[in-house]
C-alpha cells in the first residue's frame, strides 16, 4: 500500500481519468434515464420507470440515443474525477499528523474540500450534458398533442430550439454541446455555464463528505492487517457501496440541480428562480417524494463509477504508465 501513501499527482490524475472514462461508458444510458425521470412533472409522465424509459428511448432514438450528451461527459469527466480524487488525497495527507489515521471529522473535511474543488468542472459539464439528455424527452412531449400546445412549442428556449428537433421547425438540425456553450457564453456570459452552481455545491460537497469517510472505513474492514491493502474486489465493493449510499443521500439536491439547469421546459413546466424557489415549488406541486426521482438510477450510476475508480487506484495504472511501479493486480 506504499504507493497509495506517497501522493503522485500525475498518477492520481491518470487513475481518476481512466476510471471516469470507463465508468461513464458503462453507465451513461442509466444517467440519461435519471435526468429524464427527474425532469418529469406530476401528471405529465412520459416514462413509467427506468426500464420503460430505456425501451422508449431506444425505440424512438435508436441505440445511440441513449448516449446523447456522452461526449461532454467523456471529455470533462477525466479532469472532474481526477480533481475530486486527487483533492481528497491531498487534503487527507495534509490533515493527517505523523502518518496517524484521520478522525471522522477530518475525513469529512477532506471530502468537503474535494467536493468544492470539483464543481469548477462539474457545473458546466452537467449544464451541457443535461440539455442534450433531456432533449429527447421534450421531443417525445411534442409528439403528444395533449401535453404540448402550439403556443408552448413556440416558446421553447432558443438555446435548444435547434436541438434534437425541439422547437417549431420539424427540419431543425441537431445542436452540439459546443454550440450550446457558445450560445450561452454569447447571451449570458460565463455565468450561463455556471447556472445551478449553488445546487451543484449542495449536492457534491455533502456527497464527498459521506463517500470518502465511508469508503475509507469500509475498505479498512477488508485489510488483512494494518500494513496490507484490501484485495481489489473489496476496494471495488467498498467503492460501490459507499458511492450508492452517498448518491441516494444527496438525491434531493440532484433533483433541484437538474431542474435548475434545464434550459428548455415542456408543457406547463414552470421555471425556477433559484434553489429556494425550486424546492418550494416541487414540494407544493409534486410532494416530498418528487425529491427521490431517479434515486435508483443515480445509485446504479454512481456505484460502478466509484467502484471502478478505486480499482484503478488499487491496480496503479497511473503509476505504471509513469513507470513509477508495476501493476498491483497480484496483491492480496
């Protein structure tokens, strides 16, 4: 476990990046489902559940429709996950004294620091991804006349009026994340990309405060001794369990973030003026259970993402690429 004690920032960045790319490729369709389920309003459901959403997405948009917005994630998930994991290691190292173990409070403090650092990348990444993911749901609403009136169609957000044929023109061409970013920068400036920053902090800081201490304690249970690391499968399971637990715990914040960052609205879908207004309207119109929308999907997305991340750290791919150490896959 010596390679984990000595922090090598480039190695951490490589490990986090590879883990992010592999994880996103595996679970992105479920993340798309999560976004669409969270944006559904009561009485206007197009999708009944996760499986129904996946089936309808494939039927109407094809297999690659499940990967709308994946390019944004694959591009930015490397720095995002790398910053998160490397920052946590950095803060843990500086909060520990003479190599002694951290208290739970200091572990949470390190996680808090990691969550704050990552939102620099996470917020614009989520902002762009959500527009592309939710466009298919809005297009499906347009095919249901009872749910979308002509006046509402004409009012569809201009940033997305070209996206996925969402808008009054049936011949509209697909828009890319680059075009959405360019439009936002042109019309709203840099703050346009950081819409929902407060909600993102509300989600990611508590997530990291729960995830990192929980993972550290679960992983220690699998160590044969204090001087030996837990087996790779234990690191994977610990990452999955800690990730899914933290994901469900902060799901209400994720629902608020998704609603705030969705630029285009469907029929009779209200806009929100900040976090407090969003929470108030969701509670009054949809009830408390609306804050749990997509919780199962989010757990299924986050669990393998962080399980894979911890395995990458255990194996030491970054260290191997930088020729700092051999693979650790034979370690018990």
